């Protein structure tokens, strides 16, 4: 058999009509496999090099940090009957609300919802404590209410609605009824006046003791010999009464101040001063022009 040479492929890449296609397909299949393998290698290299950059650009959602919202409410004071059911105590409370699960836009609505429950809870506790307390002793009620809050119902009070949880801490103060305040006002005015007088007397006694200690601390050389002759101003009088205040003040003065108050001594430098020239007699009165001098008066010198 004689081998028939294969005709060259046309320039368009397609075989001629009626020509065998097995060789053409094999060649294109080999080229496709080679191009695919090169593309896979290049894609793998590109993907391995881009992994660190893409890992930095990936979106990662951070865990939500709980935010605690705090609010303080000061409602109207509670009127609690005192002993005898005639007068009342005024219990003022400040409620501090906090939550880390409620959304900020709904926080106020939840506080308004739980506020009535907390107020009723405090009112029941205050009524039990004030039943045996006189109406003029708000401090006793405050102490009893504080002890009851610490022992029986310690804060913070917890309230929940669904998944939302709230904590409430009350701060309580107790005030007098206005009628009781008017009744106690004269008593407290008199008590304040008596305490002021007692404080004034105590301060006077302290000043007197301090003055006595200062007098005892003065050295003997500080007094002059002439000061020994003056009478003792601190000795009691014949009728047994205490010396006067002026005498006590004179006793507490130093030596110079006592001498200034008593006056200078005769032998002091002022009294022993002698002028250098004797003092001249005062001039005689001169008669009016044309009037003769009276008998016994010297005639004026001629000018």
C-alpha cells in the first residue's frame, strides 16, 4: 500500500471539507490542556499571594459590648402615719435605675413601668417601721427604715420583663410634718438660745483661766518697786463679795498699762523736768487812750 501524505491545514485553522479531523482535535486538546494547566498554576500562585491581603479585608463582627444605662427618679414624698395616727412623716426617696440589657430608646418606658412597683414596695416597708415611732422623732424612723432595708429587703431591687432586667437602689430621707414643725419651733428656739449662753459662759471661763495663767507666768522682775505700794485689787471686800470687773482687769494688765491708767509717778522724768529760764509774769492790761490808770496800777511805759 502506498502512504498518502497528509495535506497541510488551511490558514483559517479549520480542516477542509471531507478531510480527516482526528489530528486536528488531538492538537487542540493538547493545547487546551497546556493552557488550562498554566492558568491553574498562575491562579494558585495569585491566590496564595493574595490570601494575607484578603484576610485583612474580611469583615469580622465584634461581639457587642454591654452598655449600662443609669437614670434617677425623685417622685413625690410618701405620707407615712406616725404613732397615734394623727401626724405623718414625709419619706422622700431617690430611685437609681440601671440596666445593661435594655435599649436606650426604651429605657425610660421600662423605668416608668417599674417605678410604681418600687414605690409601693417602699411604702409598705415604711408604714411598718413608722407605726411605733413618735411624730417628732424622724431620726428614729430613718434608722429603723435603713435597718429594715439592709436586713429584710436589701437593695438593689431586681425587676425583669422578658429578657430585659432592671436594678433599683432607693435612697431614703425622712422629714417632719409641717404641723409638727410649727409646734416644735418655740422649743428649738429656746434650746438654741440656752446653748448659745452656755457656750458664751464656757468661753468666758476659758479666757479668765488663760489670763490667770499669763499673770502667774510673769517674772517678779517685771514689776517695779513702786508697784508694791498699790493696794491689792483682787482681795475680797469686807462684806465677802468678789472684786469688781475693773479690779480684775487692772490685775490682768501689765505694769506699763497699769501705770498709764493710774497716771505718771511724781519722780518720773516728766515731773522732774526743770526749765532753764523762769517763767515771766503775764503782761499788765493797758488802759484805753485818754483814760488814766487806776490807783495802784503801774503806769504804762512811754513809747
